[in-house]
């Protein structure tokens, strides 16, 4: 058994979302959005760290790490979970971040996704985008949508991912999953090849460059249903991001193509749930004729008013979702305010609904937005409490909450992350010279 397996098992048991390993520092878990140090584990030195990481790293990824100083791959702990792995070098030495991917794909009901999102799974063609910051649960939502299609339709699904996260078994659909770097050179190459592989549905894990976006739109226009992701926070900014990727002399053409092919945008943000866990707030844009006309004419600033008027067909603004979560008692008003894009508008909605919040009292980082967590210990008994996280599993991006150093399994508290760069140890310098870093 690999040495890291014990950390992975612990992360699953305590419902953590990420494991962070840094040379010269103790391991850290991300637990319900907060970074929490692991008690009872000594810091790893550079050479020991690389040996431990290479125990689970495929050979071609080891070579890439030696050559480029970072690499991505997936690792599975049988019976527990899969993990998306990123190895990197920094000023301390080798490091890594491991994101937990649940073994079972969550359903629409478990995630609490609205009917409008499920309806997008029944489209015959077009482009559907799931957007949000890193760690906002985009992959989880997309996996639920692909799983629903797999159970209800008889089609051919091709997924292009880096790396493969959720594994979909063939059910009613025939499913092929391709991993960038292992099964194909790039997203754009795999997407172009997919057109010759008789697909009905294509899922692009990340639309990260102009050519990939262009091919995805063309694929949607030629009668296929294409799902993709972008790192944008609102539906309006998603449309702008796509158009702005292209040179000025091509933007009118892209607006026309996007207007006819875009069928929906689901922009989501994860928030801390009370008393613990994570919950998603969604902004939903549906590609109606009025929305298509605004995109074609470049009037994306008017999409907000269309979403306000489209509530009956499932459209909604992020602020509406945030307000609903606060009114249900699932999210603290301060947390909703911190994650809002239109903060002043949300404050007005709070006042109208009788929800009291004074932004001046939040402090620099809004410490009232969520409780701190006790530090887990590798020697303590696993926690098997039911998952209270509600609509979304504990997969999160950066958290503004302070790091807790309260010990669970040891008498001494673990120090917080240092604010200043530590001096480089001579032994590390020698290691780096030997390795050519």
C-alpha cells in the first residue's frame, strides 16, 4: 500500500475535499472550505516527499514532472474514491494537491439541481456550459448531467477530460472517455476527432483556448449536444469571455454562431453551509429567442434583465439563489454577501426581505461567514458522521475563514501556515541541483 493511501483514507473519512502536501510543512486538509493542518505528522523533506509522490505517479507523469516541474493525473483508492492529482515544484521543493472525486456520481436529487438544469439533458443539439471558479463543483454537476443522460437516453457519449474524474459505466448509452495526455494530445485534437466518431453527446472537460471553443461551437451547430466548462462567475461574463477570445474581425461571426448554438449556461458558486458543509448557488441562463437576439447584437449587458423576466421557464440570477439559501437558513447572510458579484443589489434584497447585515461589521475577511474546524489527527478514530453538505459535496475553492489549530489527536496545536517565505535549507538546495530544478 502506498504511503499516501493513509492520508487519502483519512480525507474520505472526515469528508475533506483536498489534501495539500508541501515540502517542509505538515500536510493540510481542506475541510468544508477551511485549510486545516493534520496533527501528529512530521513535515516531509524534499527527497522523502518526491519518493512518496512517485509511489502513485504513472511513469510518463514522472518524466513530465522531471522535465516540466508539474503534472496532472488521476489516482484511485479502490473502495474509497478517485483523486485528481497535481504535482508541482515551488521554492521549498516538491509539492502536491489531491482533490477527492467521489466513487459514486451524485444524482440531481442529491445535488438539489433545479428542473431547468435537468431539461438541458434532453436537448438534441446545442451548447450547454457549466461555469464557475475553480472548486465550485462544475465537474460534479456535469457528471450528474452525463449520468442522467446515460440512464435515460440511448446515445453515444464521448467525454474529453484532463484527467478523467468521474468514471461512467455504459448503461443505456455507449460511453467513451478520453484523457488528455494519455489517450489524446489535446482537447482540440480530441474534439476534432470526435466529429468522426459518430457522437450524439460530447463533453469537453475544459474549454481553455480559442481553437477548442471554436470547434465546440461548430460541433454544436452541426447537430450534436456539447457540454463544456469555463472559469467564469456569471452567465453574462461567460458570453463575453467566449466572444473576447476571438480577434475583432471574427467576433461578429462568433456572435452569430453562439446565438444559434448556446442553449444554456449554469454558473455556480459554492458557499459554506450552516453548521457545516457546502451548498451551491446557481445562476441559470436559457437560450431563448430573445437571449439569442441579444447575443447576436452584442447586447450582453441586457441579459440580466432577460434572466429576471425568465423566472417562469427556470432562469434565475445568482443573487436570487443567494437570497433563497439565506431565507431557508442554509447560508449565513455574511457568507452570501462575500460570494455575491452584485453586492449592493444583494444588500437591497436583504433589506427588502427583512434580513439584517452590516458589511462594515464583517471584518477584513468576513470571519463571521463560517466556523473554524478542529485539526484532524492521523491517529484519531475516523469520523463517520452523515454528510450534512446538502446539494454539493465538499469540493471547494479558496476559503476566507481562518485556519484552526485546535488539536484533536495531540496535545500541541499545529502552527498556522507561515506568512513569510522560509529560508532555503542547504540540503534542499543540493537536492534541487542534483535534480536540475
